C-alpha cells in the first residue's frame, strides 16, 4: 500500500518498554528510538495518541501485593505514568515534534487535564497526544485506558507494542514450534484464552469494534509497517 491503512491510531506503550536493558527508570536512548519511529509515522499524515504505563517506576499491583492499599497503590502507579508521559513529550520536543500530555488526574502545574474535545483538536492539528494517569480510577489497567481513549478519540485501531512480534499459539520462548497468528478474531482469541490484553480492555475493544494489533516495539520499522497495513504483528479483528 502506498497510503497508510489507518488515519488515527492509539499506541499503547508499557512503562517497562522505556527501561531498555536497565533495571529501573527511563533509558533515554530507548525513548529516542520510540520517538523516531513515531515521528516517521506522523510524517505519513497519521494522527497518533499514546497511552503509556508506569511499571518502570511503580506498579500498582506490586504495591498491593506487598500489603499496600490497592487504591493507593494504583494512584501511585498513575503518577508514574504521568512522569513517563512527560519524559516522552520532552523527547518529542527535542525531535522538533509538538506533543501534548493530558492527564486523567489533575496536576495543572505540569500537565493538562484530559479533555476529549481538546485531544481530538490536537490530533487534527498534527500534534502527538500522550495520555497519562490511566483512566484516572484505581482497579483499571493502562490497557483499559488504551481501549477507552482509543474509543473516545475515534481511533481506527489500538496498537499494542510489546516485546514479542505478535500473538503465538504458545509461548515462543518455551515452545520452538509455536507459530504466530497473522490475524485472529476476538471470539477465537477468547476461546483460546490468549492474553492479548486484560479482560476489561479486551472486552471494551470487542464491544466497540475497535481492532487491536500486537507487535514488537523493538523490531526496526515495525510501527510503520503496521500502519501501512503490511504483515506485521497480529491483528485481532471483529
């Protein structure tokens, strides 16, 4: 295809993706690489919203598992996602791209509050919009935030960037005979009990008829190939 297959996308990044090979925090080289891939896609005229996790700084589930109140731990995790969003926006600025951070929690001194109409306007103006603080509610993951924001902004697809280049019949690290699905329906993914996203996020995408593509963040040019409609990653369709 000579034209992008999608006009507007919602890219889901895990917080761990920003660590690279580090044990903790934000690896600036990795962030710069992510920004380069995204910038390449924006030059095709594709509008991009990003939801980012916070597991490289603090993971709410881990805090709850160690005895912390679950809601408190989840709010701390949301703040970690805002830190990641700010770091990502700064990297876009350094690359000459206008990016805006919108937070589901109000932290007006550092980031804008999430306002759907404003986010859509920014996208239409060619800006990258980074959504921080998840859904703004405890007990919901950033996967669910990606499904929610993708639905709200009218994205054509949710792109989930992972360490694996798609969805496999089994864990490819444990089973050398595992094969990658090129395409799979929501119903078949549910029947096979494939962990595409958490159940709430997956159900929301299915109900809103919002397809998902799972691809590798660390495969050179993968994001562009997905956006161009090439055989990259695994497409989960309605």
